[in-house]
């Protein structure tokens, strides 16, 4: 496992613990995960395959908001799933 994946896993663990304790996921964790993706893309320098993760993120965000509308998930859960996609 690389360094970026380990940091992503730690951020998801922090979000899970925070969600368990306070029933909300801070936006800072989601923004951190998005920033981690941007940093990884910039360091690798391969912009040819950037559309696939963004498409998955958008699709999971749409599905998450539909589930939020039906009160299955919370909005923080939807944003976290989209950021991790």
C-alpha cells in the first residue's frame, strides 16, 4: 500500500469514528480527501485518465443524493462516498 492510500484510509477511519460519535461527517475530511486526489494527480502528472475518477465521483454523488432524498443516507455520507470514489 502506498502513502496516498494509507493517508486516505486514515482519513476514512477518522470520518467513520467522527460519524459514529457525533452523527455527522466534517466537511474538512471530505475536502482533505479531494485535495489528496488533486495532489496525487499533479504529482503523477498523468491527466489522460482523470475523467474516469471524476465520472465515478459524480455518479456516486448523484446516487448518494437520491438516497439522501429518501432518507437512507445523510448528506455527509454521500459527499464522503463521492470523494472516495
